[in-house]
């Protein structure tokens, strides 16, 4: 069970979630400890959107870097990529202090 498992379960059930992620890989888009609101995906994510997803079993609140059909290249805001996935559960719609 990862740090975002409970949030992912709620998103899959159609609920909106809010939480304060920690870390610095998304600085500039989502800073450490900021309150983010994530809504169920609804429509395919676009390049540049911040999404809650799983890549190779790891949970991330990261950027969509590229789209290839129904697969998405996920990475952070510092240039690193995590890999391709089709397991995207929600998109960030609000970031607050």
C-alpha cells in the first residue's frame, strides 16, 4: 500500500480528494506541503497536466510529459521521467498554500 492508495480508491469511486503531498520533485507546480485538490480523470489527461497515477507500481503526483494513444509518459518538474503508464486516476485542479 503506497502513500496515495486511499486517495486513488476515492478517485476511482468518483470522489474528489485533497491532500498535502511532500517532496521537492514538483517544485514550481506543486511545492512541498501545498494543498492540492484532485478530481477523477473524466477525460484523457493532456501534456503538462499534473496527475495522480501509478508507474511500475509506484504512486506519483507528477506531470504528463507525452501522450501515446492511451499511454502517458509521466515525470517530475525537474526533467526526470518515471515511465509510461495507462494508470492515471485523477488530475490536479487546484493548488493552495
